């Protein structure tokens, strides 16, 4: 290591001593030479995701797990085991196995994350589904659920009921409308359960019942029936219709003027066209020079301008081997025209994680992009870096007049924003995941500083933190277990947030400069939800994932008025 500074100090004794980065060297009767050694750089790189997770001996009361090691630029100091998104046990960095005890009945998911001494946490390793066997012979059925209630909001009916009793454990609840099964709810948790029935036939009276079943398939009798009359008009979500599936990770979706949909396959860098009428998908080509990051990088986002029918430009935010960048290229027929590609913004930091990545055109005709800190939190406050920012630029990549810092940066202090949307008044909002504390929904203002890494949500992460003058507070926050939201879309005066971490869709009303009446919907019904985009009038496109597949869902919204 090379010393960075030295200065003499008088001394009457000889010898040497190392004190807090200072090497004191003295010889009797001579001056002391103080050598200052540089401090090591901060550790901001998270470990890699743990490798393949294996399930070993499984009983009705315990499950043995093992996984492949993570890598870190310094040292992995621990692993956290998550069951359905919640940490249930932790082990040291030298251990790659754990035994879970007091396991619940029914099916549940388990994943592992790694962390280092600085507190950096990896992305989750592969998820594995576990269904422990019942303990002993179980011939006794659960009791019928009680406390069943049903309320109608237009053509959406929300049911609640109390947990049933069983000598071993309830695995699931089945919900019936007018005698026909319309859905199921996992039996874990409680003591009260909820089911939302969408698109119920209007202006009719319906009878709802619930039954419980255990892991051996023993079913209870159905509960007492509850009757409710659906309204003539849907007021929340009217229907969710599966349209197509894909085996890849979908990131980025844009609706073309003819109603067809373009989307990106994040890890194979392909742009694909979806015909919403038939569900047919047609690959259009692979982005030239694209490269993965071993994490959440790759093909990140797509956008088209209102002029697409005339100019055929497709705007793409994606990773290369050197950076994240934004380009445009023309779509000619059913092919990407690679020869037409123009680089617009280059040099955006890339990393294994926190690549951000969302593109939106504003009413002003400018293109806005949300970028992540690439796993290096200090970049979010560095105006010399394009990481951890919202950027604003012209469609040809030039810097427009009016940007607050003279370059591309419109706002700063973001961690890994993946949702970007304009409301009906033309105001820009951004959705970003926190670092284990709070997800943030932010109203973006010109030159605004959103506090990362000193501040997360409304909680300080360092001295000063959220009390720092000039930091802009979020308009809405979610605890980590209830968030993990990335997709964002406004329809009229309602915002919709697609959440992968908590497998739900939030709906909230615009209330002046804030958001009110946030409601979680579709909780667990369609797996992780990655993307939400406005579709044709009165619809949303929702992209969800469960197991190895990705589903494209068309959501019918209430009529205007």
C-alpha cells in the first residue's frame, strides 16, 4: 500500500507504532515520521445471489435446506432464509444449510439471501415450493369456517371469514359462489381470511360459502351461506383476463397505436410483439450489444412516442458490457432495424443490482428515465454520475432547456426506481424499493433530492438523514413486506402499483399533491406482479409471474364518471 501523506513530529524516544491508520516511526534523538495510510474504500457491493436451493429431509414439523454459496468482493457474513417473503432463520456466512422447525401446513415458498459485514444484501436465490406432510394419520376434517361476511362494491365482492379449526392444520379454503367454486386461499396465517371475487354478474343476488380442507384432503362442510347483491356498475376492478404467457422474465411494455403490445425479455434481450386479440407472440429481434449483469440488468424498458405511427422509433433502455444506456431504433414490419440504432444517453452506471430502468414520455415531448445506483449508494447524490437519478432529455438525446443542473439530471437521491408515470395533471411520479425499511412513492419535482442513501422513507440511515434541509419526503410508503413495487400506471385520478415482492396490486386515489385510500388487491392471486401499464380505454396491462412462467393479464377498470 502506498502512503498518502507524511509529516515530521519531534520525539525523544525510538521505535514505531501503528495508531488508527498512522504509522509512527521514530529513532532516538530524531524526528518522528507520521505516515498516513489511506482508509479502505467503503463496501457497497452486495454479494451474489445464493445458488441452487435444495430441500432435504422433510417431516410434518421440520424441513432441511441447503444451498450453494454466494460470492462477495470481501466476505459473506450471513444468510437469511425467507418463507413467503419473511425471514424465519439466519445462519453465519460459513454455513450453507438450515433446518426450519414449527413449519406451517400447506404449500409455501422458501428463498435465501446473502449479506456481508457492511449490511449489503443480495438478491434472493431461486425459490423452492415446500409442502410438508401431515403428521400421522389424519382422518378428521376441519370445522366449517365461521364469521363469513360478503360486501359488494359494484361487481366486485369482498369476502372475509374466521379461521377454521383442525387437529393438525388447515391447508386451504375453497370459496363458492352460487354453488360453484370460484377460488381458493392458502390456509396459513389468519386468524381472518379474505377473498376478492371480480367481475361478478351485475344486478343479481349471489350466495357465498367457504369450506376448509387439510393437507390430507379432508374437507369441511360448507359454511353458512351469505347473500349479497352485485351492483349494476363495477367501481374497483371489474375483471382480470389472462391473454398470453411467456417463459422469460418480462421487463418493459409499450402499447402501440394499433393496440398491439411490445415487450422485452430481460435476460435474452429480445423485443416481442403481442397480439392482444389472439394472444400470439412474435419475436422482432435482439438488441445489438446487449449484455446481462448477473442480476436485474438486461433489457429494462421500452417506450414509444405519440409520433410512432409516422416515425417508427422504438426507445430502449438496456445493459451492455460497459454501461446501461438508452437508444432508439426503428421497427420495420416485424423486425428491429439494427442499422438505424442511435445512442441517446450512454454511461449510465450498471451493476449486478439496482439498475432501475423505466422510460416515459412526458406531455412536454421529452423522454424521462429512472436509473438505479447500480449497488453503489453514493452515486445517488453525485451530480457527476447518472446513477440513482431521474433523467430528462430530448428524443434525439440532446439536453433540453430547463434542466436544473445543466445536464440530463432532473432529480437525484433515488435508490433503484422501477416505476415512472405521469398523472392526469402531467405531474411525474416515481416508485422505488427501499433497502429493507420502506418502499417510496414520490412526486418528482424539478431538482428534487429524495434522500438516498441518508434517508429511506421517513427513517434516517445516517446522521442528519431525513432531517436534511432540501430532502423531499415520499407521498406514500409501504413496509418492505408489503411492498417490493416496481410497476406504476395512472388511469384518470387513480394510480396502480404492481408489486413483485409482496405479490399484489395497490390502488390509490390522487388527493391533491398526495395519495389516499391505498388498497392492496389481487394479493397472491397471480404471483409476483412486475409491470402495469395503461391499455386501451378502460383497461390495464398487468404482467405477473408464478413458477417458471410469466402471464399477461388484461384488467378491466370501472367506466369513467
